[in-house]
C-alpha cells in the first residue's frame, strides 16, 4: 500500500504521539534525532516529509514544535481516538491591585478555555494580561496573555511572574551568589536587583503565551 509506514516511520510517529501525550506539545526535530541516535536532523526531516505525504502529519514549517498529528500509527483518524483531553477554565488576571493576592476577585477579568493536553500539570494555572513592553525581545508583547504555573519548578533564565513589593512583573529569572536578578528583554529597561529590603516572592513560571490578531 502506498500509505503503508516503514518500520522507522512508525517508530518516529509513535515517538511523536507519546511525546505529545506526555508533554502537551510536539517534539523538535533535534529531540527526535536525539531519541533515535541520529547525528543530524536531515534524516528526521526526510521521514517527516514522508509521514506528511502519507497524511499522518501536518507541518506548518520546520520551525520549532510545528508538527501536528492528523492520524495515529494504527491508522485510525484522530477524531476517532480518545486522547483523554478536556477543556479546562483558566482564570484571567488583569492589573493587580497593590498588595492584594494575585487571584483575588478584584484582579480577575474572566476565564479562557484551554485543552488540557497543552499542560503537563494544570493545577492552579492562571493567565496574566501583560502590560508594558519590557519583554518584547522574548516575544511577549503588551496585551498578550501569559499562562503561569505556580507549581512548576523555576530554573535559571526561566521567564517568571514575580512580586516585588507591591508590583507584579514578568521577567527572566537569574540567581547568582544568593542575589536574585529579574532581567527584562528590552534594552530600554534596567535589571531589577532584589535585595533584602524588598518584599519578594515568585508567583510562578510562564509556560505559554496567547495572542490574538484583530
């Protein structure tokens, strides 16, 4: 059959399916290559082209994480397959009143509905409306909604939502010699250096960005 998968194509498709199921988003070409011990992504691209031609994948581009499944490897349509997805409500936080808990009623502007497959752990997640342009070089613009997970472990250089005194800010996180730096991604702004004088707390890790084009 023209659309029958080779053994390697099936292995790659199975890996993509499992990766999406485990992580909520597709793997990069480099992650696929690494899993199969391939030295470059050229061989991966060749297999993905074949899977796309056979109707199993849709690939918007070969940019990072641009793979969408059309069919699964047992040749049933995705529409007939239960991925145990469900739509979950995520509260949307607008401007945060000084000193108030971030999810207090006065700060909430409504909810958005997101498929649970986009999350590894959606417990307590919320969306924060971005104000200002301090993170534009990280692809975060005023009016965007950043999805924040307060339970995710924060590592060096992660994008975080933090409270410094009465201000909520979105910045890159860095810790050196017991000092915390909140680094903007716009040269117009200076790094915030957190000192013992500040009332500081990490609200959560930014795990996604939503934007609408009007």
